C-alpha cells in the first residue's frame, strides 16, 4: 500500500491533478490518497503506520516546509518520497532540475535542516529565509491570492513594481559567524539552504544543500538607484546577479543574523511573516 499525502490547495488549488502523474509511477501498486492538510502532524502520522507501507508527499514548497517542521530534524523510520505539485517548486528545480519523471526520496533533505528563529520561535527551512523585496513579494502575493484564490500569482511582476515604487530599501546589518557587516539601501538579504527561491530565481548558484559542512549562503543585494537595481535584477534568474560585485556581497557560514533598520515582511520557504526587524539562522549541527 502507498499512502499519497497530497495537498489539494497547492498550485492554486490544482494539487489533486498531480495525483494522476503519481499513479503512472506507481503502476502495479495499490494506493490511497490522504489530504495532508487534515493531518495534525505528518511525522506522527507516518511513525504510526504499520508494516512496509510506502509514503509519497505531493505538494509545493510550502507543503514540504510544513512537513519538514513536523519532522523537525527527527529521523524518519521509513522512506518518504516527494512529487512536486506547486506553483514554484524551487526545491525540485534545485535537486532535480525540473524533470518530473520519478519520485524523490526526501529523507536526506528533511532530516538535517537549518533553522531560523523568528520572534523567539524556531522553524526549520528547506530552501531559504528571505528578508527584503522577496518578503514583500510574498506579502503582496498573499494579498492578491486573498482576492482571487484561483488566479496565478506573477511574482516577477510584483518584484518589478516593488523595485520601482512599492518597496523601500533599508540599511541592513548582516552578522556571519560573529562578524558584522553593514549595507546601505539593501533590497535583498536571503539566507539560502538551496540555490533557488521565488519560483525560479537562482539566488545562490554555488550553494549545495547537502554540502558536508552544512554551510548556508547569504546573498546581499544593495543599490542606491532603483532603476539600476531593476536593470540588473533579472540576472538573478540565471544565477548571474552574484557577479555584480559592486552591488552584491555573498557570505557563507553556519550562524547568520540579518537585521533591517525598519520592519518589513520576511518569508520562510514562501510563508509570510509581517513586521519583522531581524532573524537569525543556524546551520544543522550534530548533537
């Protein structure tokens, strides 16, 4: 028996359609769909299963992030597989390059995750923690989704408007493994566990989520001129924004704190948190 934990709300409410693709990959096996949004704690649910039942998680980055926080770096007693059914699928693009021809064993990707602390609460994150215009984009995306839940969100268009009019860059302090740096007019300061965020933005092209040291990457993008920031920002989709050395600084480390002079929205794997002034992230460490 295969338990398919599916999020019907993913990909603007079309998550169930991905089940048909999973069925093709499970030929000859019996399966049962379970709405993962009805499960109080996915880790407890999986650990209570008996026998050799197989588990497949189906959803987007948000679904994976919620699952990872249910696991919260505890070892899983059985193999769990993943199939992408989100609107962005940054995790899948990072690990599989976008090809959807198989199920992916995700135990190695959710059992040793970094954490971020926001308002005293600890969250595991799969892809990244974003402060700045990416947080603004998630905030505006939530606002648009509340008006029309079935309409796809164009985050690129939101980012362009943010760069030109809506988002005001801030002074950012970034502390990496005890050393502090200050940046004026910072637009972006995400801490990356993977390479991608925001539905295809290759923010940290050299980041390896399974690197031996478990280091994280922080990419700070700063520019005094909004129009110039808009001109070079599209390079982020090809992983080339990091080459703009006058406007981008890249850090790697295990303990990274980001502080903005004024509160703004931040996001953890696409989940929005409002009016946040600082966050600290910590790479996974063996006890």
